[in-house]
C-alpha cells in the first residue's frame, strides 16, 4: 500500500491505514516504536512495548546499540547458520 508523506503544522507525517491500526489494536493517542532497518532500507512502526520493571532507559539504550552493531551476526545465529554474515 502506498502512502504519501505530507506536512502537518511543523511535522512531517505519514498516515496509517485504519485496517492496520485495528489489527494492532492501535488508536489515536497510542504509543508506537519507530526504528530504522538500514540493511533493508525500511522504517518499522510497531506498537510500543511497556517498560519492564527494573530495566532503566540507559540499559535499554545499550541493548539497542548492541543489537544494531551486531545485527548481522545475531541474524546469522538466529538462522542456525553461524557462518553466515
């Protein structure tokens, strides 16, 4: 499905199809997580997850940085082919 990027006030936005929002149980005001997958050249929008008790923002940032840095190796391990990268 193609969508157009447009300006709304001082922001640049992309509208999300209502059918997608219903499937993910999202509505106006829901929080989402946005990430960039540089390898695939895609922006990923997903429902935001609730913070885990005892996990602070700095730890979360460090984990995200680790995953980004070692993504090819982690994906190769997950595929069951550790030699792939």
